[in-house]
């Protein structure tokens, strides 16, 4: 029942500028990958245990 459909959209103006600034020079995936590699390179002694409730509470504070 499932299928894939590709859609191409031209984006200009303020939205195009915003996307360019959010994605950056190396693309969103590359920036995210670099952050993950850096995080996983840390020794386990630097890791902190958090629960889902901890994350939800933290995110509510950030608004």
C-alpha cells in the first residue's frame, strides 16, 4: 500500500535564507554527525544518566 513520491520545490527569499543559515556549509546531516561523533568520543565517566522525565522537564524550562 505504501509508496514514495518525490516533490521538488523552489524556495526563495527569507525562507531560503533561513534554511541556508540553519543547514550551514556542510549540510544539516554533517553538522549533526559531527556533534554525535564528539559526544560519543567522550569517556563514559563524563556521561550522565537521565530519564525521559528529566529531558521533558529540561525542555519545558527552555520553553
